[in-house]
């Protein structure tokens, strides 16, 4: 699985990642969904990085139809932000009421928190701080996010956004914030 991420994300070689996936798929059946999720992640990452909608279409065709992991939904929200914040919002709205609000003890994150943060980042990439702030506030007020640690992590997104403004110019800040979006996809 790590090889797929290495090829697809670190080496910018989605063709090689896809070959590794097909090789694994032809020899193994155990854990195929996990490997498939890594390929989707690599294509989401490269979608955003290379600004190629074709990669996004490939990622969407590779998605397991039996159910999407929260991390995959978050990656799709972030990848779509490169082209359409409206599509990111639509994906969020499709899934936010289907996932748990409970915090995972291992990760310290709730599925609703992960998706809300992904949409906040997507909105900020579109330079829509007001919407990101409203989304954050409504998520807290409506109990989608209630854990203090998770709330603090989500607040840090606004700091990263503010720090991207070395100059008071969004055209300069957007590529800086774009690197953060890539890190979010990679770490989701």
C-alpha cells in the first residue's frame, strides 16, 4: 500500500501507482479496498497538484461502490476544490448526515469533523473565508463537532489561511495555501 502512495504522491507517477494496483488486484483479494483507497488518494492528490480533471474522473471511477470511507470523501472534497467549490459543497451535503459525530479515540477526530474541515479548507482555497467561518460556527452550534481538541484543530485552518497572506494579495497567497490543501489530501 505504501508503494502506491510513494509512486502516486511522492514521485508524481500515477501510472506506476495504477500498475502496482492492477498487479496487486490480479494476485490478491485481501485488503483490496484499502489498496484501492490509496490509488484514489493518489489520483485526488495529483488532480489538485497538476490541475487535471481527468485524474479526478479516474479517481471517481476507482471508488468502491459498496461504501466510501470518510477519508476518501474528504479527499474528493479537497480535489474538487481545485475546480468547483460548489461540487465540494455538494459532496459534503451528500455525506455529512450519513456519518458519525463520535470522536475516534485513536485519531481524535470525528467523521463529521473531518468532512467539515475538508470543506472549510476547500472554501478557503476559493478565498471564501466568510463561508468557511459560517460552516465552522454552524458545525459547532449544531453539534457536528463538539470535542474541544477537534475544535482547536479546525481553528488552525484559519491560521494557515492567514499565514498564506505574506502579501495582501490572494494571487500570491493561493499557491501557498494550495500546498496546505495538498498536505491535507496526503494526510487524510
